[in-house]
C-alpha cells in the first residue's frame, strides 16, 4: 500500500507523521514519515495477508511527538474513509 500526502507542515526535531489503518476504532500503525521541504511525504507499507483481507474503516495520518507509537498520541491531520 502506498500513501502519499501533500501540503504538510514542517515538523519539530523528533516529530513524525504516522499513518494508521483503523477498523472498529482500533488503529494499526502503517508506518511513519517526515515531510520534505515542499510538505510532501510518502509511506510504503506491506500488508500481511490477514491485513489485506480486512475491511478497514479509515486511514488516518497523525502528527506524533516521536516515531514507532503503538497507539496514536497526536492530532489527526488527514483522514479518509476506506
């Protein structure tokens, strides 16, 4: 799965954007990224066979204080129903 975002703000030193797949209000991390100078960012996430069979409700990108969170801590900056 490839997720691309644009017009994102520049981050503070340890902050990252983190991508989440959400089903029944339960988020699963799909990677993290830092936007480039133009505010563009991309995540390439390889889903497991089980994840590919899921019917995800939402994809969201949050602004996180650091990478590799198990659950979202920051604000949602982008989201889309799936």
